[in-house]
């Protein structure tokens, strides 16, 4: 609402002047602009994490980037208190206590195995413990794969590229880039056991971490598909942990889509046909319809 008001500022000023109505002062307009600037990243992050291609690995980098954004001086005239309260709320919700995202094994491993982030958003001690968690997980997954005669060199199915995501504000993503650049080249692998499989996993992890991170807008699934043969032991970890975050967005979106399928003029639509229509609506964009026979 405030964003739209700021966009039509001139028209509002002319209308209130011609109509004899009270208008906002210059200070009021300045505060409105600063509030829009302050809250825009929250809207962008919400939309980004609500995409069909959002990944669990994005949670930690996004929250840490948001913290840095709120900690920096900027357009905060008149909204300093709001900015401080937002920063404290983010820390309390995501970083405090046992519920901290930095204590969540799934989020930590997911961020580490994502070639866009790796260890850039983790503190030194957390980096070390996360690498150990990943090595242990890789050992478990590969041991299970060996007993089931699974092929280690299988590829990761590609997912829709995230490069078409909506345009984002450069301020918060500049914070993201800063953290990535600060984290590059600061790798310190834990001591690996002498067992053959663990040695291979640790070797793969070391090679993986020495590679430069890819762009934030690149698709990590595509990267793993291209590098499956290079990192076959880490591949199973990527296939397990590069998944969608837990969210009610998708189910709520499906209910909304169902409302457009079931309407007054289609109230005799059979449930099985409605289910097929919803499936097509949600998944058709993932397929090349020109190849469907």
C-alpha cells in the first residue's frame, strides 16, 4: 500500500491541493519512503521462498543476509526503532535457543551441499561440525546404496531454473554477495579417518569446497547433474537434502487453484477429473508439451 502511495505521490499531492484536503508533510512522505525501503526485502524473501523451485538450502543464507541488511545504516530516518525491532525479531525467531536454524542438521547440510552457498554463511566452528555431519550422512547413504546395488553415478533430475525469479532489490543481495566473498577460500576440512570410503568422501568434499561458488540465480540441480561423475559419493547427499522447505504455501496454493476448477458452471465435475485438472495445472510447466504424445 505504501509503495503504491509513494509511486503516485505527485498525483496525490495535486489532488489534495485542488480539493482543499489535508496532505502529507514532506517528513511524512520521507518516512513512508523509508518504510517501503525497509520492508521491501521481507516481501522479496517471502516471494522467493514461496516459489515452486525454492530450496531448503536457501533458508540460512537468506536469514543471515537479512540480518546484515538490517544491521547496515541506510534510509532509516524516522524508522530507526522499527528497524531495530525487526532485527531483534529476526534473531529471536531464527537464531535463539534450540530452535536456531544454525542448529538444524537438515538446513546446515542442505546449505553446505548447495554449490551456491557451501560454507560462506557459516561461522568457523559451525563449518567444521557441518562438514562432519555431511561426511557421516554421505557414509550412511552410500553404505545403504551399496547394499541395495544402487548406481553411484546416477544423475540428479533437473528442476526448473531459478534464473527466472523475480527481480530483487540490490541492497539485500549485495549483503548476500559480501558474505559469499568473505567465506571463499576459508576452508578447513576435519581430519578424515583412514577407512577407504570415508577417505574418498572427505577427498570429494575437499575438492567440492575448493571450487568457486556459482551464481545465486543458477540452478544447483543443474550443477549437480553436470558434476555427478566428479562427486558420486556426495551426489546422494545432494539428492536427499536439496529439497523444498517445509511450508504450507503449496497446499494453500493448491486449495486456491481448486477454487478455480470447481465453480458454479462445473459443479458436476467428478473428483477424479478435478484431480487430473489440478495435476496438469500444477505440473504442465515442468514438461515440454511438444514432446507429449
